[in-house]
C-alpha cells in the first residue's frame, strides 16, 4: 500500500510518499510561499531513485499546490506512481488535538468541523493543517484521510504533570492545561529505542530529547509519556531557536507596558524574536552560534550557556520524576549533530553515573549509535527521528480498519 504523508504549513506543503510493503520512501518534496502575493512558488520534487527537480510555479492556495504535487507524482516521465489511485490513504500531521483527539483518527467532514474549533489554541498552525486536509478531501474523494496529532502521545500524562496551578474551572471551561508537542517524534523515539536495546517499550524508562529549532523533552515511564517540557503551546519549556521557553509570566505585561506592545506583538516577541536569537543577537541556529563563540562573541556564549542550563534542569528533573532512567535519547537537528551539546550535558550527568565514549561522540552525525560506555549507569543513544514514518504507520493501520469495516 502506498501512502502520502503531508505536513501542511501556513505557506508551505511538505510531503513524502511511502511504499508500506517495506516502508521505503518513493519520493519527497516541498512547495513554499503558497498564496504569497508577488511571489512565484518554489517547488522541490525528489524521487528517491531519480534526480531532484526544482521549479517555480504559480500556485494560489494549498489546493493548487497539492494538485501540482499529485501531477508530479503520477507524471509518466518523472513520477513514482502508475496512477493516483496507487495512493490508498493520506496521513496529515496536525498540531493540536486538545482533549477532543487523543489518538490518530480517520477524518471526514464532522472531524474537520471539530478541528476548526481548535484553531484558537493553535492559530499559527491549525488553519494550515486544516487547509491541507480539505485540499486532499477535495482532490482525492474516497481516499481515507488520517490525522496524527503532535499532542496525542502526551495524553497519558497524569493530572499532576499536566495541570497548571490556576483556578480549576479554567481547565474545565477552556481546557487550559499542558498538552505537550513533538509527540509523534517522542513516540517514534520510544519505540525505536526499545527495538535498539532489545526490550519492549513498557520495560523501559526513557528521557527522549528532541532538540532542534523547536526543542522538547519527554519523560517516558514504561513506554508512556509521564511528563514533557512543552505546555499549553509549544512556547513553554526549553530555550529554543526563537522561542524563550520558561519565563516569569509577570514579565509579559511588564514588557507590554514598557514597550507599548499589544498581546499579538508580545506573542511574536516570545515566539519569533527570543530564544537563541534574542539572547545572542546573532542567529537562531546553533551552528552559527558555534562559529560566533569561536570568534569570542560573549552573547553567543551566553545564549549557549542558558540553553545548556535549561537542558540540564529538565533532564535532571525528569530523571528524578521517573525514579531513574534506562536510556537517554538524543534526536533532532541539534541532538543528532551537535557533539558539544551531547558532551556537555553528559558531563553534567556524570553525577548520576552517565559516561559516554567521547571519541565516538565527536564523530556521530545523524545515525543510530550507542554513545554510553559499558560502565555507564544509563545507556545514551543518538536516534534520528522519523515522524513521517510514524504518521505513515498510523495511517496504514487506520486505513485497513476502514476497509475491514
């Protein structure tokens, strides 16, 4: 069965096509600047067994973009499909399920209407996610559409982990609580790491570190999420590329008054202008900060130090919450590729018996590797995440259920 996986952004459409017989990727691609006036839309299409093709098109909306993508996938010369009927189901990454959607779900018109009620908790991502679903429903009638939620894996957290110390009625009335994000990645890391260490997920306590421009950590107890760093939105938690992570909430109205900013401007400040970028004044990219630190830039060094300090805080807290951990997992752009971050974190964790092979650590980039030494109290792994494959697996399972029903 061939499955199309879509990640629809506000002005982008990213996709992969899987052959689920062997879970191989047949093609991938990206359409950018969708709907932006005055721009042509860059389109990148890359068949796994062919050359990457880059063009610029006029695509007014996500439906136009999807129509173009489907045309490339089924093109007699460059396509990877004999016809569009080869696509038996479509999986969609969706930011937020709140408490309405606690697992991956087959969607129709009724479910789309429910998703639209969640736009208020994900105003930057949810409209785009929904546009992608509606475009597929219009252009591929009768093909099962499956939504896979970033929040779903974290729904096993106990109330002590997800509740804020606000009046309880705000949780009851408005759903104000911690939801967590990157859940599809943390779920993949949990399952894949268990395979690598030769155990079942329920036999393990893990701390999974998804570290990139957006970063989060999950405490996984017996294969299920017990706690995570992100909250009601993806803003809470670690220092990220442009997000501030945890701050005193009173700072927000204080800065609003001082800078005469409204709530939308404050939201932009915390989400788009803070984090590594805001602290360093250099970049949101850890690689750029490394170059700046090497050249003696003090703010770049401060940004890195604050990032590491917060990371140590969360890993240490989750270790205690779990009552000990069997494995610490690094993933994401930073986690998979930044040997210095891994080295310094594990150095701080030597107090609990963590030890890694430093020579091996310095050589590892984006591949599955066990870094810990034989005498380490906790295994340490680098495991590249694969959210698209996780979405494809869920989509396959639910599409088969739909056929059997």
